[in-house]
C-alpha cells in the first residue's frame, strides 16, 4: 500500500489522476492540497472538494494552499480548463468541510501522523511543496519520493521551451528539484504520448456510472483545446494521471535517471527544466525522468479504474 498526498490544481487531468488514486486498492490517499495554477486558488480548492464529493471520498482531508507563486503574479489556464477549471461536467457542490489549516500545515500534520514515509504526488505548480520544505525542513525525512508532472526535455507547452506547471513558479520548482529528495518526473515528453482518443472517450460513456459519465464530459471539454493542428495530437494528452499510473505500474513506462535543474533567470527560457540527458554537467542524477509509455495499457487502467465506481 502506497501512502500518498496529492498536491494539485484541478484541472481536468489532475481530476483523472485523483480518480486513479481513489480507485486503486494499492494507494492510500492520505490528504489532498490544492495549488493555484490551472485556475485561481479558490477554484482549484473548490474543484478538489467537488471531485472528492463526486467520488464519495469526503473522509479525505483537503486544504487550500498558495494564493500566488513565490516571485511572480499568478498566471492561470482558463483557456485550457475553462472558467471553473473543470468545465464540461455538472459536478456536485462540496458536501464536506475544508480543513481549517493551510496546505503546508496539512502536509506537516499528515507526515507527522504517518508511521511510514509518504510519497508526494505533485500535479500543479510546486509552490506549496517549496514552502513546505522551507517551513518544515525537519519533516523532509518523512517524504519517500516526490512524483511530479511538470517540465519538458525540449519543447514546452506554455512558452517555446517551458511547460506550464514549472512556468507558473520556476523558483518553487528549483527549490524542490534541489532538495535532495528522490524524484520521478513526468515531463511533456511522456505525457504527450499519453493521449486519449475520441473513440476511447466515447467508450467511457458506455461504462454508465455517475463518475464515468462526469469524466466523459470533462474529457470531451479537455479534448477541444488540444484539437488545434499545431500540436499534432490524435487525442488529448493526459498529463497528470501519468504520475499515479507510474506509482501503480512503473513497468508501463521507460525512464532515464539524470540531473534536472530549473532555469530561473533566462529572458526567453525562464522555467525551463534543463535535463542533462548526455551527462554533460557531472551534476548528481537527481531525477528519474519518464520518457515513454505503453499507451494502450494506460488507457486500460483508466477504463478499469472508472468501472470501480458505483
Ligand atoms: O502542462 C500540463 C500541466 O499543467 C498539467 O498539470 C495541467 O493540469 C496543468 O496544471
Ligand atoms: Ca495539473
């Protein structure tokens, strides 16, 4: 059983990652914290609460995190995820209370109370995790690994060489990647291969339970932004679920261990994840970088997980 905390900015693909975690008997989702990224902090927090209500997991504590990145104003992605951050489905209003503490306080409480080390799964900008490491350095030893969706080895999706999550808060990402905690990174290189195709979204509609029906609507909405021919996609790239899929089935992925660091100064490349694939820097290989995926197996996992809901 893997104990995890999810720090996320739901967000359609964050929602799918949460669904995979909740559906699996191998994962114990101890807490959910929300970050500002895909939408404003109020909306991502509300979305996290709505998702746990939809999936009948109101027992999981939720706390809201950062209002802005560490060093720059917040930039959101309403053009991708819609006004609510989860457009495309009628999700229930939250029917349970948010925790009366901040995200980093909930992470600290959860780590203190866990007998075993905990994996942090980060699927949005890394502001909360950076703040947590700065405020509670004594709890670093309770973190088994950080598995995050973010970055790219090459082409970005928000500026030419920068991926959105890292773009939003490069300083936070730099702090986390240099914290000395074992890291698994799901960059665009692998998540752009983790596409769901229209017939597969249609097949989700055949599952016929309220959760699958909601996710079909969410995916139909999420697919529209990615239809632009400039991307060269056949479907919608499911970025964040790659984190949970790796935790459950690492054999589904190809990966390489390498040094990854973050550019925070460059005028044109601020937020770029600099991946030392050819070992040119001699810097420690701090990150297991996922580079390929067994897409059919990944889609099968999503289908099978959706079928577990009543
Ligand atoms: O670039 C993709 C990432 O940015 C995903 O985590 C998506 O949810 C957005 O947060
Ligand atoms: Ca996300």
